[in-house]
C-alpha cells in the first residue's frame, strides 16, 4: 500500500515539472513589458548619469521576471553588438537605483533585483541566417534538372 502511494506521488505533474519549464503568467508578462518600457526610456533620455554610458545606445530587448516579482533578468544589447564590459559594469552599478525607481513608478511591493545580461537572440539569428546563406549557395541549380518543357 505504501509503495503504491509513493509511486503515485512521484508521477504527478507537480512533482515532475521542473521549475524553469513553467510558462510565464500573464502578470509576469505584463510587469516585464512595463519594466522594459521604463528602462528603455531611462536609457533613451540618458537618465543614468554614468560616464561609461555617454554616447552609447543601449537597447532593452526583454525583461524576464520571477513569479514573486523579486528578481528580473534584463536582456540588453548595444547598438551594433553585444554589451561591452564597461557598459555592463555601468548598468550593474545603476541596477539598485533603477530597481527602486521601477518599484516606485510601478507601485510594486518590493524593488526587483535587476541582473543585466547580453541578449543572445541577435547572435543566434545571425548564425541561422549565415547557415541558410551557406546552404543556399551550396545547393545545385535546379534549372539544370528540369526538362525543356518545364516539368521535372
């Protein structure tokens, strides 16, 4: 009887589902998008007073926030490439001030802990595009295989 109970408990979806595989809730998506807009505005208006960010255009592409809204991963890129070390250090230094400001403006109970990281999606898209170009270039011309009347 006990073995039966243990076997049933280990096969329930709540026990087997990993933490990272849960879909984001509507609230997480909404709060993350609002944070993205506010952070992009701060960077656009140069409201982060740090000399390492002078003349640098930073794009905030996505904000993923934890279920309890206490931790947020901010995906960002510089115009033309990934985040350089000085820009990443400047963003990391400004993160506590930005988190406090976000919490006040969004009326959040807790200021989220912001972690800035480079967005890998642009590099991945470039890699896929390069592979597709190489694949198309290596394909033989299909016209040589067709009959003169246009059928294969």
